[in-house]
C-alpha cells in the first residue's frame, strides 16, 4: 500500500462545498482505497512542499459519497504540464 497527498472536495457543516488536502491511500493496483480527514501539508523543505502540493493539484479531485467510502473524481485543478 502507498499514499500521497490529494485534493478532496468535501461538504462542510453549512452544506457548502470546499476543497482540502487529504492523504489518499492506494491498493496494490494503484487505485484509491481510502483517505484521511483533511490534513495540513508539512515538509522539511520548501522544494518538497511545492512538489507535494503541485502533485496533489495535478491529480483528479476525490469527491467522496456521503454514505460510504465510494467516490467519484473531478478533473485536476491544474494540468500535468504546469507541474513540470
């Protein structure tokens, strides 16, 4: 199992949608298998921080279903090319 930061669209207490960083966990086939509550992205260096944030922004957005761990995905917030 592996993990990375991803962007998640969530519904807040007021019923409005927002975006947050989450830790997404992947199965042996590389598919999202779970995620955490929103997290702060912390790193030891500025470069590592930028790399993790850019990678998360260039992956599809996770949109959890409200009833279970199922989810859909929305397009990434930035294109892969801008991550180069």
